C-alpha cells in the first residue's frame, strides 16, 4: 500500500519549516528568520494516527515575489501539490490573511485536493481574530497551532489522520465528495444527555426505566457541578452515556416556587451540561406551549433534540395523537425541523429501547461535517434555483460557503454585502442544508460575512 503524502504549503515565513519539524519530531528542516532563503524541499516519513505518512515541506520553492507565487506554484511546486493526498495550507495568524494567501487559497480550491487550513503562530491565543478572517479563504475551519511552541499539534495530527484517505485503499480519483463526513466520534466518550419536560410528563419514571435496564450501572456519581449530577449508563451495544439529572434542580426550584418547577433558568442550566436533550411529552395531555418553550431554548442553546412521546400505553387514538404532535412541532419550530419523535411508555417499558438509538442518531447529525466542495456544489445549485434578492436596490452576491464548526452544524457564507442577507433567504438556505445534507433535529447556524 502506498504511503500517503502530506504537503505543507503557504507563502514564505508563515512557519512551514517549523511545522514540518514539529510534525516529524526532529529538527531536520532549516528554520530561518529571513523570508525567501533558498532551501531544498524537505521530505520525511513519520507516524501519524498509527500509520506512516510522508510529509513534504515546500519552503524554499517560493523565493519568487509573492505576487507570482501562484505562477511559481504552477511550475515548481504544482507537481508535488497535485500528488498530495492532503495539503496543509499554512497562514500566519499574526500577520493576518494577506493578498498572497487569498491568491494561493483560490488556487488551492481550484486544485481540488483535500486541504486543511492551518493558522500558525497562535500561541496564547494570539492572532485569534485574524484566524477568524481565515474563514474567508473558503477552505473550512482554520486549525490553530503554534509550530514554535508546540501548541495544537496533537489535534492537528488527529485532523490529518481523519482527513487522509482510508488506509488499505489507494486513492480513488472518482471518490464521491458529496458524501458528508461524520466527525470522528470517540466511542469511549460518554454522550451527555439531559431529560427535560413539564411536571408529570414522566421524566423520573423514564430515568428509572433507563437506569433499571442498565445492568452495568455503577450507581450515581458525584456531580460535575453543584447544579446537576450525572449518572453513567450503557446501552445494549455497550455505548456509554451520561445522564445529566436535574432532579436536584427541580427539587430546589419546587421549594422556592411550585409554579416555577420548570423554570427556563433550570432548563438552560441543565442543557449546558448536555449534548442531546430528550424532551418528554405527555401524549395523553398533548403538546403544550411550555413544551415548545423548552424546545426553543434547546434551539437557542444549540443542542440536538429528541421528543419522547410518553404514556403511549394510555393513548386511545394513536394515529391522530402522533399526527397532532408532529404537525405542531413542524409548524411551531421552524428552526428545529425534523426532530425525531419516539412513542414509548416509561411505565410499561414499551419501546423505551428505541430512545437511545434515536439519541445516537441526532447526536451524529449534530456532529456532522460536510466537505467544502460538496457544500459549494450544492450552494451554486441552490443559488441558481432561487437567486438571492436585492438588498436596498443592490445585488446580493453570495460567493461560497464553508462549514465552520459542528455541534451544532455552523456554516459561514461569504459574499458581497452578505451580512445584509434577509432572514427569509437565510431560512431558505437553512432548509436546503437540512434537506440536502440530512440534518434533522439539530439547530443549523449560518453566519454571513461580507467580502470586498
Ligand atoms: P517558512 O518560510 O514558512 O518555512 O517559515 P519558517 O518555519 O522558516 O518560520 C518563519 C519564522 O516564523 C521564523 O522566525 C520562525 O521562528 C517563526 N515561527 C514559526 N512558527 C511560529 C510560531 O508558532 N509562533 C511564532 N511566534 N513564530 C513562529
Ligand atoms: P415527572 O414529574 O416528569 O418526573 O413525572 P413522573 O415520572 O413522576 O410521572 C408522573 C406520573 O405519570 C406518575 O403518576 C407516573 O406513574 C405516570 N407515568 C409516567 N410514565 C407513564 C407512562 O408511560 N404511562 C402512564 N400511563 N403513566 C405514566
């Protein structure tokens, strides 16, 4: 099997050689203070994410003036960049994004090889604002490192490992990039779950049922904070969860004010500790405004959500009930469409086993990452099907989109006057993203950034 090739590229003096040294773990490359010192290209093999990887440093291939960098690249370094399985595009977060960076970024986007954007010289969070600017390169989230101080290197290595083509398979040129990439989930890390709902919806019964079926329960653990305790839980496949229990919160609130049992404050607090919220709804009682209020808070806090439609054993007309709840959720929660609804009975235990798989699924959605190339293919199409409106009589020109972060999926759209994008157009793009890339039950954020 071929050893994958990672190529470090960028304008002079951004720290390519320093990064090369860091990655290979020895001082092989020459680091110099003056830009443009002629050096031979360095290449070394090292182990990243458990496999051998070739790393090449293109420092020294850029002694030409910056303006002609892309020209030089086309001649000199183009060959190696075209062969790269992954390109680390390094920018200097202290200097900010300069025209040659933008130029080179455009060239790299056209090249179409996988790219990780690395914002160097960010020790002690220096250059943080500039690294936000780096989003404008349209190459995704800048990974903050300090090559000189060794900060962020291990997570960069993890990102490199994740971005390389899978081992045992040689690179396939026709690889379908439209496939959304799911963020590498650490299977050993428990998924944090909180159960919310109105009083008497059946939260305690459900918690007991979930814990009761868990043979591996080791008992409640001391809390992560004073405000909530967490209980470990494993599903039938052995996957770990942490149930964030807010019973303490509710009890305390009850003492203060019976009516404020489900105060928004307590919900927000609990949600902060959680990744996925299970909203327990009493199916006999139907969906109340208070349930929707909780759901809106979930959206605002950027958590993923599943509805547990409880007391299903006591429901007479199941079809009508299911439909009424789903319709109301869709109508009233435009920002959180497609929430999975699991009908169950916490009391009898019926269908309770369906809850955790649904939680897993929205969690995966919440963590999802979509490649910049797939996004932009969709984006061009979405814009041509429904062109952006004029804003104060001037054409709104949206140029490209990139996913900035996951948890929840957050996108940045760049364009001329993009920051003036009207709300209904934003909603159109959110709905499209949700449908095309299959993102139900999670908030979706879009940040519009104006470019010149
Ligand atoms: P190259 O031309 O892109 O290969 O850049 P070098 O690796 O030769 O680094 C250029 C300059 O930036 C040198 O003076 C390095 O010491 C400095 N440098 C590299 N990485 C960092 C960093 O993480 N933080 C700071 N403050 N300086 C760095
Ligand atoms: P909490 O206030 O949300 O924690 O609700 P509880 O778990 O204390 O339950 C409130 C009431 O609903 C209790 O009388 C439960 O026995 C009842 N209950 C809970 N789950 C179910 C269910 O699945 N079916 C029926 N019929 N009753 C339930």
